C-alpha cells in the first residue's frame, strides 16, 4: 500500500471529526424540536403540574388570635326545641294581653340571681332578658316593649324580695319573670322557709297588678349534685299551681336537651358547670317569648278551663 502523506492524513481526520460533530448537533436539534412539539400538544392543565403557582400575600392577613371580641361566633349544631308541655303556660297573661291589645307600652321586669343577670354569657347582650326583648320585638314590631334586667349574682329569694319596691314595683311592670331556687339549694338551705317566702313574694307581685311567671332552677351538674334539688323543683311547681301563676319549666327543658336530645352539658352549660351560655340563654329567651305570646293571645275562658284540670 502506498504511504500516505502525514499532512493529508491530518486533513482527513479533521474532516471526519467535523462530520461526526455535525451529525450529533443535528440529532440534538431534532430531539429539541420534537419535545417542543409534544409540549404544545399537551393540555394547559398538564403543563401546570409540578409548577407551584405564584401567590401574592394578602394585604391584611387574618390572624385568629387578633380577632376582636365582637367577632361572630360559630353557629351551634343543636336546634332550639322543647316538648309542648314544657314551654307552654297554664294560665293566660291577662295584664300583658290588655297592654298588647290596646297598643300601650308593655313593661317586663326579670328579677333573679346570676342566671338572670347573665353569668356565663359572653356579654350582657347575651343574657336571657336581653335576648327576650329582641324576640318579643320580632313578634310585636309595632309595640313598645321594655324588658328590664334586675338580676343580681348570688341572691336568694329573700334578697330579691328586699329589692321588690325599688327594683320591680317602681317600674310598674305588666309582667314579672321571677327566677328562684338555685342559690338556696347550692347553699343547702332548708326548703320550708323558702316556701313561705315564695308565697309572700307572689302575693306582692300580684297585688301590683302584674302577671307573674316563675322560672325554676337550671339542670346543670352542680345543681344536680345537691340533695334538695328535686325537693325545690317540687316546691316551686306546687306553689305556682296553688297561687295560679305560670311556671317556665327551665329545669325540665334543660333535662330534655341532655337526656332526650342528647346534647352534651358543655354545649349549653358554662365551664363552671352551673351557669348557662349564649346558646342556652338565647334558646330560653326564644321559647319564653313564644310562651308569652301564646298566653297573651289565649282566650281567657279556655285558659281558665285548662288551669283547673
């Protein structure tokens, strides 16, 4: 074989190298073009997978700990309902009915202890008297109805009666809602003296030409732990019947919530296991307003017949 000139051989090698490099470049360009063509054919949603979206920070981020006290509360999952015999009065509210029928202003005084004052509520506006005023206004939008809260923490029946002249009668009420019994039971006081005081207090209120509604104790763990609880409940019910005044059965209402509707105590009783909370105060007010409305509209004759059964 003839010898090859070194210079010629070098030129041949350089040319071959160039051809290989050119081929590799062309292959890479073809792959890139195919990849772009495939991507263009894919849906937009598929293209976004794996690419985190760009989010702008909110101008005013919400921090739960910084919410104001007036922030709306979560709605309770429980319905405010009661058996008909628990939330209905036995006697008509004659004075209340006359004021509503005539269009004259109606004054209601709520007197009692801490569960009237609103202990356990998030604010005074969540107490049952405050909620009752709203409920009645919704039912009688054209009437002038005032509900006065005369509840004082820790008081017993005797203490409340000492305030009758200034706290109740001075307002010339058409209806008095009197919540009694709880503190006497919590302090283990005897029942007999309380019975006499209750009758005396009812006589004073009726003598002022006011309708009277008694409100009994709350069905709550600290009340249920006391030996005289059922005795006090029986006494209040018997006195209401003997004196022909209405009784709002709060104890039985709350018992129904817990034992029949299976609502846990912490849904309607405050952490102190005694006082009510916003939901239960609002529900009592709603049912009480319905009972007042019905008793004030009831024909006197039929109501009197029912009360003697």
